[in-house]
């Protein structure tokens, strides 16, 4: 993950969208199957003495499925539309009318999905005692919580960049273009 000094709010929107895909979507796609496998293993081995690992294993498929579909919608619908908007602004051409109505509509749907993912990750954080492995945790168990902690932090940053920078700036750009 990159350091904290970047001025994301000053980046061109299309650049920020690409950055999010390259930094966060790729990482998430790599981690989802790896985490699934490790969560399964730990729940099988330690489920008896640590039932919280089973509860995490029950929650996880939802997180995985939701996030995978969510990123696909961003990559196939929203982010290409952001690039169109940026081109329209640069070229002064006709504004596009997307099949999903407006950026605002799609952004609202994406934000609702972010909330669901955030809720599920919060439950996992509580179940895992904020990713603190128990005293008797084997190396795989310890690795799992370290990976989940990292994944949680990356996902928070990912959602922050979208909710607080990319999405509001996209809505603003769309409204500026449409009002011209
Ligand atoms: Fe995203
Ligand atoms: Fe997102």
C-alpha cells in the first residue's frame, strides 16, 4: 500500500479511477480467494476451541461475493462513464446518457454496497477481537488475522477514496456538464 502523502483530491478523476483499480481492486481480487481458503482451514482446525472462526467462515462468503460483484460494476459501468465525462469536458462534446440514468444513481447504489461491506467487516473485527489471535493460535491462525487486519485497512481506504473523493467529484462533474 502507498504512503499517506498523496493529494488524491487534486488528481484528475480518470487517473484516480485507474489508481483505485490498480491499487485496490487488484489487491482485493488477489486476497479474496486466499482469505477464503485460509478462513476455511482455520475454522476446520480451530472451530471447536474457537467458535468465532466458524462465525467468520459463515460471514465471509457474503463479503467475498458482494465485493467481487461490486468491483465489477465499478469497472464495467461507473469508471468507464467517469472517463467519458472527463473526455466530454476536455473536448466539449455531447454529454453521454448512461443506461443507469446518472452517476448520482449509480453512486448511491455503490455507497449502499460499501455500507454492507463495512458492516460485515466490522462484525468480523468484533468476532476476531480486532484481529488479535488467541494465545494458542497456530501460525496459520496468526497469518489469517494479520491478513484480515491488512484487508480491513485496505478496504477502508478503498471505500474512503471512492465515497469521499471519486464519487462526489464525479457527481459534480456530471452536473456541471449537464447544466451547460
Ligand atoms: Fe472500488
Ligand atoms: Fe466501491
